[in-house]
C-alpha cells in the first residue's frame, strides 16, 4: 500500500510539472535536474544560468533569462527586426518579428505602461518594451511556452493596482492589443 501511495505521489508530481508547469513539489536537486533536462533539450548551456524559478499564482515555474533567449537566437540563427513601435494611450507597444534561417517567421509584442514617465525613466521603459518583444518572439518562434524574465514584474504575487486592470480593459476593443490582452489573461490565469 505504501508503495502504491508513493507511486501515486510521484505520478502527481510529474503531472504537476509536465501539465501545469508547477515545479514547487520538486526538491532542489530535482529542480536542478529538470532545468538541466530543459537546457539539454533545446541546446542551452546550464552554466550560463538560462533559467530561474519564480512563484506565480501559487506555483513555482521555470522562466527564461536573458541568457536563454540570447543563446536561443544564436543557436537557431534567428534574426530580429523591430516592426513597429507605437504609443496607445499610456501604453508603449513594440512589435518584433523574427525569422529563422529556414524562413519561418513569428511576431510578438512587448508592452509597458509609460503613464507619468519622462526622461531616463521613459527611455528605460521603452527599452524594456523592446526587450520584452524580442524575448517573447524568441521563445515563441522556438516553440517554448515559457515566461521570460522581463515578465517577472507582472506576477500576481505582486498584485497590480486596479487602474492598470482598468487600462487593459479599456484597450480590449483595439485589434492591435488582442495579443497583449490575451497574454495578460494567460499569465494571470496560470
């Protein structure tokens, strides 16, 4: 009976990791093994710390660092191009397209709230939107459904003020924001 219970617990942990992306039930060694397996599967160097762990909606998840997306672009010969930058209300949106050497392409957006920002703070926010777009496009074109480190600050562990939610809701009727809203909903539902 004890063996059956242990097997069932092991099966539940595997399901939590593979289906739900929740690695909170793994111990430190198992998390390291999991990160190494992910690195090996996509050709990343574990020693460069391409992944870190983040608490999100009560789950612990693996997220990609700058090292991961930079390596993925090099490994997969992905070229990037900023297709569009636009300010919509208080949101600055950057759209990045990427193309692989075999001609496949993908596109992703990065959006940041710039309300009340000026000078260096505004410049940094604009750069953050570009970085988000590039990293999100990289993970998407590589077929990895992971968060990247630029999305740490949208973690529900640090609830967003109500005004941010209202701003996102006001943008729902704009077709160019479908992806941004969809990603926000996916992040908050995960």
